[in-house]
């Protein structure tokens, strides 16, 4: 399974994917390309260190959003990508890509969807909302990407305890370490090995 990992920031989820493939925990998958909208994203550096093609495709470089969207689609198709993985990617995925890659785009969201998700819930905002609500359990979700924001079929989830005194940063880190970096590789391995099935919007994993 040839992956395109789309990133915007530090790339710790990308690193978890790279490490899990290199260690053999994830099989039948390879990272074909890492694409970021941010040329300074450290995630691109992580890719280069592992000899993985790392490109910046930014909306700022195009005269219109449509032109950017088409350039992204063209790139993904010519690269022969099988699965698109959004790992901290902050750009909206356009309809033309969602159509062409129906149920072949996954995203990691740092909460137990449907809690604390949707537009506006990115980065620390997710964890600030969870702490403000006083939830005792949060976690992360890997889901297929559809036209909405965090609305696609849920593939896997992992719960993480909220501890008294947690700050948004501390909770974010615990969710990344205990949930995101575990779930994303696990979901990729399940898809790469044909263990993920979807019927009427409900996913089952063998
Ligand atoms: C993390 O906060 C994660 O919860 C979310 O976006 C951020 C990505 O972090 N998906 P990184 O770039 O993978 O380190």
C-alpha cells in the first residue's frame, strides 16, 4: 500500500508511521511521499532523514484554490498513491480529492469523536474544550475522511485518562503518546492487510 502522508507541523504522527514501518509492526505499506502546505514543517525534515520524498505544495503558490486543489490531485495520482493519511494537516481536503479517493483518506483526530470535533477544533482547542467540560476520559480517533470535518466513518478509537491538574499541553501530549502514535500505524496496518471493511458507513476491523 503506497501512502501519501499530508502534514503541516512537527510530524510526530508521521514519525510514528515511519518507525512502525521500519520496525515491521506495519506491513505491506510504504510512505511514498510526504506533502506539506508549510515549507518549514519539521515533518518534511523527518521524511528527508528517512530518504522519503518530501514536497511542499502550498495554496500560496497558486493563483486560485482550485488550481492548488488540482495540483494536489495530479501529484497524488501521478505518484500512484493508494492511501492518503492526514497527520496534523490543516488544509481542507477538496471535494475533487475526496471523490477520487473515496474511503482511501484517513485522519487522526485527538478526541473521541463525536466529542470535541468539527470546524474550529484543531490543535490545543480540542484539549481546552475537553478540560473545560471536565471529561474524565478523552482519546483519539482514526476515521475515513468525507466531505465534512471529522464526520467520516470511524475506524479505530483509543481512550486516554484525563488527570486532575492536566493542562491542555499535558493532555495533548498524553493523547499523542498513548493514542495517536498507536492508532495511526495500527489503522494503516489493518487497511494495508485487508482487515478493514465498511458497510453502510460502519467500519469493522478484523
Ligand atoms: C497533533 O496535535 C494531533 O493531535 C493532530 O495534529 C497534531 C499533529 O501533530 N492530528 P504532529 O504534526 O503529527 O506532531
